[in-house]
């Protein structure tokens, strides 16, 4: 997802590591494998990763006090040599990470644990005027609290403007997690909360400029919210999946129109000549951002149920521009391995029927479990992203560090269990080409 400043229309996943400033047709691709809930891993390495990732996720929930709702911390405390002690991350539970954890826990057949995290997300969705990008990790009582920390030097409590903001793609992921719980339980409260989040997106991010679609969301605190006017391909992929899922539940409703709006923008970001997806637009909502490349925006469109056949070339592009020994880098400088994106690629490979390629990535992932159970964010001590921390940054100063990471662990579980997070686990597919 995107942020303000000189670096725009890039992956919001990149914002999560340091946020104090601001933060194939498908049937060819997906129908080769089931997208079912808890599908058995096909290989030994898949079984190993599934067992360890699922145990790590469920263990974090079970070790939390009580039996009520909770949000999981996104990064463990352990830090590598030379990594800054960033107070903004110590107790942060990012919405995207926790939404992934819900879907992964369901894929792991850990419904009770998924319900606890899901209920915290549902409470956040219905108790605030907008879903936030991050909350304080831990048990939730009346509603999730905004993350913050005490600054001894300034002798005051601080909060982060990005974490207090609302990225459109994070709203979509939370709603997808709620729909996954509705799919698993049939309980209306999950669907109602997903509708509320989808309504927020339509009311606050629908954008007719250029190819249409939806803009980036809102940055900052309630006293001075700033609308983010750029558009992200990744956001709109998430929304195409969300609105498409809602449209299948209510075929005569308005969600098909919203799905078409998001999909129209995604289609417009496909660069036929190079065979890859542009990351989005500049703040004018029309001019393509060609200044950076993101791995996830090449992979996630391939998970959509109506992916175009030609989009398969985006995986070739990712292999060529983002590939590193053992997996994939976040960006195209290929200075190290990003575990979260490598797990995403493993899932795409598996859903394509490319088990041998998926196994190579899963073997890399299997070697990257931290002692406490989570998978590291990176294999190297630090990797670049090509992104800036803020509009005031003089250079691309955002990095990923080798720190155990909730999202990387959740994506590994999804890959190992062959779970496509964009579709209901109960979905049935017919094989063939469209």
C-alpha cells in the first residue's frame, strides 16, 4: 500500500517495520489446486512448515492471558546486531498482520484461536469511526486501543501518525479475515462487520480520477486527517477480492459494481510490454508511478479468481527482477531475501501446480524459524526496500531487519496449507481454461 512523500504507490507492507514519521486465467493458475480450508500439504517440506508455522501462531494466542479477544504483536522483541530499538514497534499489532493470522489460523484448523483474534478485529471495525493501521497488542477489553509508548527523553506519551491512520488495503484485509470467519461459522456478526468496513472504503476512498478504483485512505490523527490521493494497485487487488466475495454472497446487490471499479484500476496497471504490474499512481490519481517495483503487487493479482491469462508473466518478471538465491527480495535491488514475499511466491507456485518450485521456497522458509517460533522477516541482517520513511527523508531509508515477524509466519502457513486468502475456504472450482 502507499504513503505520502516522494515514494508513493508502493506496498504498505513496507510501512510496517518502521513507522514513526508517517507512516490465467485464474482457472489455469488456481484451479490446479484446491483452495480449501486446511488442505493437506502435498510434500514433506510443506508438512514441516505447516506444522511449525501453525504451532507458532496458535501458541501465541494460547499463551495470551484469558480466553477473550486479543491482538498479536507483529514483531518479537529480539533484534539483530546493529538494529535500532524502535519504540513504535514494541507493542504494535498491525491490522494487516492480524488479519493474515486469522485466515492462517483457520487454514491450520485452529478455529478457537482464529476467533479470538478475529473478535478483536471485529470490535475495532464496529467501535471506531475508522479502522486503524495498528493497535496495541494484547488482550482487548471494550475495544482495541491505539498503540503508543512513553518517551523518557520527552517525558510524554507518543503515538504514531501512520498507525493512527487508515490504509485502504488494511481495511480490505481485515474485512477478508471477517469474511473467512463468516465462511467458517455462518455467524452473521462477521458478515455485518465486513459490510461496515466495505462501506467505509466506498464512502471514503472511491475515486473517479483516471482509471477509477480506490485511493490510499487517510493518514494521521483524527484532529488533522489527511486524505491519501495516490492509488495503489495492491490496494485495489485486495478490494477486487473483497467486493467480489461480497458480490457472490449477495449477487443482486451493489458489490459487483464496486468489484468492477477496483478491477478496472488493476487492469489499467498491467504493463503489457514488460509483463508486470505497476505499483499504482502518483497523487494526481492518474500518472503511473514507474519509480519502484514491489514483489507482492506481482504476486497477489494471480490469486484473484478471474485473473487474466497474460498476468502469469508477472511471475516471470518477479523471478527475473526480484529473485535471489533461495527466494525473493522485496524490491529489485536484490540485496537480500524477504521471507514474507517468498512465502507469497510459494503459495502462487503451489496454486499453479509448480510443487517443485514451491518446495524450494518452502525449504528456505523452513530454515528461517526463530527460537520462539515465528519466521524471521529477512534472511540477512538488513535489506533495503527502496522506500522512504517519510516525506522529509532525503533517501530511501526504510529497511527490513532480521526480526521474527507475524505476517511472514502467517503467509508461510497459508503457503504450506495451500490456502488462498482471497476466496472462501469452502469454494469449489471446476478445472479447465477460461
